[in-house]
C-alpha cells in the first residue's frame, strides 16, 4: 500500500479509516448478502445451523478496542476509531506541545521508526513548544538530510561499481537513471522514491541473461532507505506534509486492520473465515503474497500468531466471537502456511454438537487443535467402563465361567 493514499484518507476526503484504505464496508456487506463470489467456499462448508454467522468483518472490528496484538509483529494495535477521534479533535494541528501530549499515549504502539521520530519531536518540542510538528521537522531537516544523502549516494556508488563490467548500453542506462535520481535528491525535499527507482532499475535489466547479477543489483537497490525503516528518510519525506498528516502517520502503521489470510488475488474471499487482525504495516508489507512467504521473512510470527489466536479464543469462549470462526481460521492459516503455522486451539471450549461436526475426522483428532472438552469427552467413557461395578461384574462372570468349566470337566471325568 502506498503512503500517499493513506495520508489522503485522513486529510483530503473525510472517510472512515477502519479499513486499510477507503472504507467500502457497506458495499462489501451488500455484496456478501447477494454474491456467491464473496462467500466462503473452501475448508469447512458453512451450514449456518449451529451458529448464526455474520459474514462481514464486524465481529472482529468490535474487538479492536481490546488492544489486540498483530498477527505478524505482535505489536499492540491501535483501534482505528481512536485515530479518527484524535483527528476529529483537531489536536494534531495544534502546537507540538499539545499534539505530542496526545500522541504520547500511543508511543508503545508505534513501530520503531515512528517511535524514533516521536522521541526526536518530543526532544525538539522542549525548545519549540509553540511550533507545530511540521515546523519542527523543517527546522531539524538539514541535520537528518545529510546522513540520508550520504547513504543514498553510497548505495548508488555500489550499484555503479557492480555494473562496471556490464554491457556498455546497460551501464550507460544505469548511470543516467542514477544521475536523474541524484538531481531529484539534491533539488530539495529529497523527492527520491525507492519503489519508483527499483521499478525503473528492473526495467533496464529486463532482458539481462545473468539473473544472479540482476538479483544482486536489485538487492542493493532495495537497500536504499525509505520512510518505513529509516528515521532520516521519514523526517525528510514528511517535512512537507501538514502536521495532522504527520501525527496520523506516526500512528496509522500500528492501526488494527483486517488481513485476508488467503490473498484476494488468489481468490481469497471477503468473508470472516478469511479475515484475521493484523497491523497496517505488516498488512501493507505482505501485499498479496502468500502467508508462507510472510512467515519466512518474519519467523516471530509463529509465536505472535498464537498469542493473537489465544486472545481471540478467549473472546470466543466468552461468546464475543463465533467459535466456528476460530475453527475455520485455524484451518485456513494452516492451509495458507502449507502446514507450518499449525495454531493450537485446544483452549476453545466447544459444544458436543460442534465437536462431533468438526473434530470427528482422524486428521483433526490427531493434531493439537482439538478442543479440551472433546479430548476429555473422548477418553473419559473408556476409563469409566473399566471401573467399579462393571469390572466387578466382569470378574464375577469370569469366575462363574471358570466354575462351570471345572464342573463340566469333573462330570466328564466321572463319566
Ligand atoms: Zn504488525
């Protein structure tokens, strides 16, 4: 996802931000009611008999206020409503002393670059309490622009060195592209955009037969700092944005959003059984890639996903979320991670009816995803049969049998 449309969401038209971009939930809901394309088809068929299932994202959105943690990074996410309220209050437009006081409540929710920028702003605000955030960024900009340019130009040098022995035509194209970008950087406000550069750069190597060199060069190009991961790049880029947009940007990447477990471009449905909460940053970084790729890049997801699911199970056990959602999302995550992310849902308490319906197959019984109750109920009857009266009765029967046999044998001998 691009940052600009995100910022525009807050600043240009006033829209609901409970979605990644514009909120189309009303349209989506009506689609779900009438379109087969939007209903859940894979995994467990939805019968609608055991529980009434709301096909929208609303049941998950209701939980946003409970400080859910991100599926991937594990950060405590911010309820989009809180960001809306902050924007509506207008405090972010005010002087930095006021704006930062409100932003500080969410410092622990922020990602590391945003935290760094927040801390810099807070420090500077002591010197300029009556300036707004944008004015402060513009004062400190030169200090942060210098190291950013040094890094950018250093990476350009590495790219040009790696291209030294390449086809002269390619080498010239790379040099021209880099020169063009350098001019943009030096023109002020550091208009360099990594995504744009990498795209143009890749085009130069489209026909290149040496894929190893091409990959190495693209890896180098991807090291160019961006506002996502570098405080210098953040400060330079956002120094031209209004204070309110900067304040919102510090929070928005920690905002709770809905992730499609099976990506939309792989026919992932707009259905609750395909939705899981994830922070805006992790959601936008994953894009339409498979969950297994996300896991490879973020192995911390193995534990973070379980923390989130345990929390959701807790809500399901309290009746605040569908239990079938837990069962289905566990399956879906497992499928999408090719079996790697096999989340434990044994803390989910389920009725006998659900247990029989969803946990009767040998496959599910063998996994750790079997709810507690069913495990207990499965093993208990066998143990009971062997105890007390039944065992006693069996013993007596055995004794009778033996006595009869002995009697028959004695009679035979007598005969
Ligand atoms: Zn995250």
